[in-house]
C-alpha cells in the first residue's frame, strides 16, 4: 500500500532523513520506533505531504505521490493523526469530527459519524461539548475519529499514547487494533515501543535519519539491541 524508497528530507541545510526505505502492506500495522530527534515525525509528515522531500520516492498504491499536495493525499486515502492531539479546542466534538470529512463529497458522512460514535462511545456522549474540555485520552480518540472521517485506507499515527495514563494507553492500543480489524492499514510512531511492537505485524527502527533494523514485531521485541535501547531491558 505504501512504499518509501531512499527518502531524503531537510530542514534548511540539515538533512533529517538520509535515504529511508520502508514498506507498509495493506492491512498491516507497522510500527516505527526510534529515539528523540531520529526523524520519525519528519517521515510521517513527508508521507502526508506537509514536509518537503529532497530525494527518493513515496508510492501509495503504486502511484508516486511526492509532488501531490497534502490535501489531495487525504483524498487519495492517507490520513495523519499528528503528535499532540491537535483538536480544535473551541469547536464541539461533532464539529471536529465533521471537519475530518471536509474533503469528501459522498453521502456516507452521517453513517461514518455514527460509526465513529460506535467505536468511541464517550465521543457520542460529549458530541455537543467543546473539544478543549475533553481529557487527554478522549482528545486522542477524537483525533483518531477525525482522521477516520476522511475514510482513509492508510492512517499515520504520531505518538498516540504520549502523555496518557496507563489505562488510557491500553485503550488507545485497543483502538489501533480495532482500526486494523476494520481493514485500515496503520503506520504507527511510538515511544512506547513495547506496546507498539506487540500489536505490530512488522516494525522498523529509525536512528538519526536512517533505518537500522527491521523485522516482525515479535522478532524486534526479542532483539537485544531493541531491548537495550528502546525497552529498557
Ligand atoms: P521526537 O520523538 O522527539 O518527536 P522524531 O524522531 O519525531 O523525534 P523529528 O521531529 O522528525 O524526530 O526530527 C528529526 C530531526 O530534524 C531532529 O534533528 C530535529 O532537531 C530536526 N528538526 C525537526 N523539526 C525541525 C524544524 N522545524 N526545523 C529544524 N530542524 C528540525
């Protein structure tokens, strides 16, 4: 579904991605782990089209998309949930969700809204309240729900469990598994490497802009290097 080949991206003269290659197959959860500043967010932003690339190629369903605007990539089926749960705080929960469907012209929006409420009942309870009043975990669910309203085939999740209490972290990982069950392909960036690799089909380790390791999620959990650097074992 997604293939990234030898991707390079810079901030000014500083190159943050030094030729990254990875693949996400349809229906997979693929986890990207790496330390602070490794380039994980830069990579997700390059795929969604908000970060320019200076070399290499990004293919979505076989089509090279590097030169396609970010908003058109949403229309192609790629949705990003940015780091830090960027919901529109003054707007209601429902308006936030409806904003996720801005690029759609089909008549399935109401049904998909019901689908998001069925997946996240707490959002249904709070649909008329301001998003800024939700707890951190609820805002993360709203951010995921908003991405779902774009009817994506591929969802890019940037640190969805960051800053959440353990019980909520568990709920977020369950929600990610539920995305997979709905047939949505997931590329997940996480600091919580143990949980993220546990639910992943495959994973990649990104270090200072370079992929240094890849494999099945379970195999990476057993890898001595991953255990030492990312699992604190
Ligand atoms: P974190 O987990 O801390 O978010 P990350 O793996 O997502 O880290 P990036 O945010 O992609 O890493 O950053 C990769 C590199 O690019 C880092 O060296 C970072 O300092 C640099 N960088 C990121 N954003 C900018 C920016 N807006 N301007 C200049 N350099 C940046």
